[in-house]
């Protein structure tokens, strides 16, 4: 049991300090992902990795009304915000997986399930001693390649230049399995496209940073 906990360990807090009002448990169950039921009955599946407070999930839901959007995050407060927003707006194409994305990937029983995977503003873990905690690495890229359908896409954003260099290094080593579509500096700016205005996106713009946006397509 301890080995399983360690395998899917998330560094940092999974709950904020503020109290948040949760809708009834009966309603919450309606929005939790049922792997066997929800995956099998949907032909177009988009995964929002690290969905936070749900801004990106809501954005993807509205832009892709005929797709199943899976929000994947362990952060309790963010999931509660998303639960409440789904309930308030009566959105029907979102399901929540409230655990580690690696656990979600490992629980999928076969390959080529997913159409798109979005990873917006993952924690850059700037200190060198914490670099091993960074989400995006070659192993994750290989997992995503296995689970994406033909021509499936991965979208990644960051406002951290050191983390960008790390991501690009991993993309280079994965060049046989992914094609980098927007591989020119003048077309990888986040503000050049209509994209979710998440908490961290707004924080980056407020700090006069220009976030990077990367598009990968499965080969």
C-alpha cells in the first residue's frame, strides 16, 4: 500500500487554507469520472491535466461541446470550485478525476483512448533540487503517445523560461513520437491564440511575462 502512495505522490499541498462550500455529495458523484462507463461511451476525449479551479476545463467544455472533458487534479479547493461551476451552469460534458494524472494514465486499460491532452502552467519547481518533481519528462511523453489516438495532440504552456528549456529538451528526445507543430519562437506565444485565462496565466501577464504555448501532434 505504501508503495502505491509513494508512486502517485504529489508534492506540495492538495488543499488550500480557505474554507470552501461544497455542494451535496449526491450531486458530486454525478460529476466524478467512471473509467469503465465514461471512457467507453465517448468517442472524443480531452484531458485537462492540473485543472486547478477549472477555468481551463470550462473553456474546453464550451469550445468542444461534443467532447468529454476530463479534469484531472488533486487540489481539493479547485475541484470544489469546478463542481460548483458545473452544477450552477448545468454543463454535461465534464467529468472529474480527483487524483494524480499518472494514476489516471495507468488506470486506462488500453491504448489510443484520448484525442487531446492539455497541460497548462504546470508547477515549474524552480529550485534545482526539486527538478525531479517536474511533471513533464520523457516518460510522461511516452505515456501520452501510447494513450493518444492517431494524430492526437498535446498542448503545453509555461511562463518559466528554465522549465521551457527542460520541456524542449524532452520534446527533442521524443521527436520520433511527437511532431512539434509551432516550432518557431514567433508563433509559440500564449497570447497569439484564444486560450483559457487561468489563474496562473493572469499572474504571468500581470508580471509582464509572455507565456509559451507548445503544440505537439502524435506521429
